């Protein structure tokens, strides 16, 4: 499926491991940032 999508779109499709630890970078382009920390349950 990934090969077919890559061929149809003309670009490489990224793959990974489901549920793996991911590092995400965010560029905020708005006037407000709301941080929700689900580990602290106060």
C-alpha cells in the first residue's frame, strides 16, 4: 500500500511503528497557546 501511495503521489511516504514514542515540534502561529498536561491530575 505504501509503495502504491508513493507512486501515485510522486513522493516518499513516511512510515513508522504504531504506538512508538514520537518527538513532535510545534510552531505556534496564533495569539494564544493552551498547554494541557494530562499527567498532572489536580
